[in-house]
C-alpha cells in the first residue's frame, strides 16, 4: 500500500537563510524564534503558578500569553462578541477573551474511569461544563481562568494526566490505536513504545523548541486507525518476514494550507528501536527544519526538499549510528478504523465504540459515562482520532444494557451514517482563527440529513468534515466532503457563514487502497444554511450514478464539475 503522489511544495530559495540550525546557525529570524530562544517555553509553568494565578490575567506579558502558554496546553479563548467577518482583521489581543481553552494531553487516547471523573469534575467546576473530544485523542475544556490552573494541574496530575506540550512548537500528543492491547487481530501492541516516548521525551528541554508542532501516530492494528498519512512521523504495525512484528516508518505528513501526505522511508523498525528512531526524527526536525517562515516550518517541507532516501540516510548516519532494515508496507485496511459498534476483544469480553455528535460532550456526560462503565465492571476507556469513544472490557451479558444506557447520553453505538462519519473542529464559538460556526452547523446538518436521506441506502459511508478556517484541524482535504469555513456575502448583501467545498479526499481504508487529497470545484461555495440541501443533492447524484461497490471518492474523481455542484 502506498500513498498517492505527494503535493508539490516549492523548495526554499537558494542563497538565503532558512533558519536551519545545523546549516544557518541558531540566530532567531522571527519573533516566535526570539521568544523561544529567550526563555524555554517549558519554564512558563512556574510563572503561571507563582505569579499569574495570583495576580490574574492582566499580569501576563504578551510572549507568555500568546506564545509560551501553549506549551502548557493553554490557548486564549475567542471573545464571544467578535463576528467571523472580523477574524482576519483583528490581532490576537483584540480577539482574545480573558479565558482559556485547556487541552488535556491523553497519549494513546487511554483513560481510566478515575481519570475521566477528574476531567469531568474540572469541566463542571472550572469550565462551565464544556468538553470536546478532539481528533487528536485529547479532551479540550473551555472558560478556564489562569487563577484556577494550579488546582487544575494538581487534580490532573493526581491521576497521572498532564497538559505539558499539548500545544506549541514541540512534540504533541502521541496518537495511538484505541484498541491497543485488546484487539484479537492486532499485529503489535504499541503501548510500550508510546509509554517510553512520553516518559523519556515529553517535557525534555532539549527537544521542546522545534520549528513548529510535531505530530506523532503509532498503531499496531490492521485497520490503520491513527490517520498515519498526515502526521510528521507515524509507526505502522507490519510483520517482517525474518524479524517478526514491528513498524513501518512514515515521515512528513500534514494538512493545513499546503497539504502533503507522508511518505514511507522503506525501513523496518523494531519495538526496541522505535523510541530512538522517533527521537532521531524529532532531532532532525529540530536541527534541519526551516525556522525563517512559520508557513514553511513543518517537517513536510524538509522532506519535500530532501526526499525519503536522503532523510533515511541522515537519520541513520547522523542520529542513530546504525542502518535500519528494509521492510514491508502495511496491507490495505480490511475495515473501518473508527471502531464504532460492538466488537470482541481477544480475552472474550467486548469493547463498545460510540459516536458523540462531532465530539461534543460535557463534564456531566463524561461523569455519567464513567458511572456506566463502572456499573458493568469496566475501568478503561479510549478516545479515538475520529472523535469517538470506546468502553473496554464489557462482559457479554452487559453489552445490550450498556449500549442502551450510552444512547441515552447521546453516545451512539449504532449511529446513522452521517452521525458516525461527520467531524467538526472547535469553530468560532471558542477559536480565534475560525470564521464560521462548525459544531452547531454540523449538528444541525446531521439531523437534516438523517431526515432528508433516510430513503438512500449507501453501500459505502461518506465522510463529512467541517473546519472553521484553512488550518484543517478537522482534516477537510482527506474527507469525502470537506468544508473549509469562510465568510460569504448573502443575497441581502450581508456576511454569512459559508464553506469552500473539497470533494473526494480520503485516507487509506477498506474502501480505498491509497490516500488522496480532495479536489475543489471552481467557484463552488455553499452557505451554512444551504449545506444540508447541497449534501443531499450530491449524495443522491452519487447514489444514482455510482457503479456497484464504487466509493464516493472514486465517483468524484471521474465526474465532471456540473455533477458536483
């Protein structure tokens, strides 16, 4: 299995410094690099606890507030009175409220019921009962005050949770297979590798100043359940014919405004080698990544210049000191990797995967979820990279009762196709970068589509992803229907929420062997109000015209533009 050809990325201009530490030296070339060089961002926690929590929001200097706070999982929250039409014209101080979004880091997506209760309690007591499950397996809380952070950290750390490097130019949360260690068909359990990476390297000042964010995904499951093609580094479970189970190494994926799919380096990585290989790739990014321009500072731009062969050689020669074995590519996914539904574990018990609507829950719901899990004897849950939840270790005779109880909480084990396959980012409600509402728009659209398309039976699912800005937190370029938020001008001449449409993207799955980015149709934009009607129209055309077994993305690829409008 291989990804489709990567998007072309313009190489850096020759003869000009790009801020590569091992090429150009370490002198900062922009303000972000200046504040990171001036004081390691990890040091901000002490100031939060000792100064800002006591003196309040107005005591926080700009470089901490809009810069170093991110390394502690804190972003300023959007002011509630700022419309989407003003997003691009205002600076961060004008857009920011005196509250924060707090990202709780959950590596591998694994939580205990005790940990879930702590998150729920923080949400209810300090976050106005807000909680969103992100597509990075984190939980995001809102309305957080800096004054409350010492107590919030005390509670989180009492149950083994952290917010360290949940955001910022550093190694962020490690995505892991939600069924690690329990799936009967698992190739290799990635939990030990994830644990070693977190214990050894997260919070390490030596790699806390990277050119930009660094995203990791590790899975040993054949469903390829960690969106490995769009991470800076991914380790994907494979079986080497001589060395046994291990990992295939992928590098340089990322979306946003210059999307690029990761490429295989062709190497086989053993479980014992994996933490050091991960550390080597991070240090390549630290030392050779571009730092002059923020929009060219992701690892994908370095890979585009070097190519996979040079990247592998530098990794082996300069950072590992030994060659990696050649290895096989992962096989195509045999089925969906969101794990929704009831599935057997290898120990005879079951796990139940449920879909909250576009990841939105609350502290109250999370607390009730912990209650429901414990009532049937489970103390383990997992978040997924698809904004879903799993309850593990369910006895066979408790499955039906649990499914019914969770449905009463709005957590569906048998959701409608669009409730299962729609994702949305935070949107304008809390995010300073967003132009449009995403969560409410997606929720309303799902309800409409469940009614409008109740008579249409699709052989294969259609994914619908909504993003509030061009940054693609909700992975719009890899959705069947991806929607990038922007402000449109309505019939009355007034601004209104709308979306640019991307069609036919997707990650490797049971329906498509290769990942690919969606296409845009010239001039195709749709208002939030008209979104259900547009989706219904294009889905009905697909249902009428598709060949047997043909996926939506394949149909889009062969269709003319008029059929897609």
